[in-house]
C-alpha cells in the first residue's frame, strides 16, 4: 500500500485503510463474526431511531459478545447463536406492531 493520504477518509493513508479493509474482510469470512456484526449494526440502529435505549443496547451487546465468544470457542453451535440473534429481532418486530 502506498503512503499517499486520502482526504475523503479523513487524511488516512492507503496503507492504513488497506490493511484495515483486509482485516475486516478476513473477519467477515467467519460466519459467527458476520452474524454478530450484522445484528450489532441492527441493534445500534434501533438506538439511533429511538426504539431501544442505550442501556438496553448495552445489556444486549454484553450478552451477544458472550454468546459470540462461546460460539467461537465451540461451546455454542452456530445455529443456536443465529437462532438467539433472530429471536431478539422477532421480539423487536412484535414491539413495533
């Protein structure tokens, strides 16, 4: 990667952004991390929209990280982790109705 600065990225260099993008791409190849990040972004959006409080989000985030780590360590099956994430999504839909 080159040392040239990219002004649209806040003055970061190609080297900074390239290595970060490669790291993110590698992480997202893992289905556990991919599902966690997708759900994390959705929950964070709920806070922005006002449908979830910051405290509720922090509680969910702690639980999700714990379950993610259990899944990465082989203590929890991927399908069970995904089911847990989706059950929370369904609960949020019911609250909106």
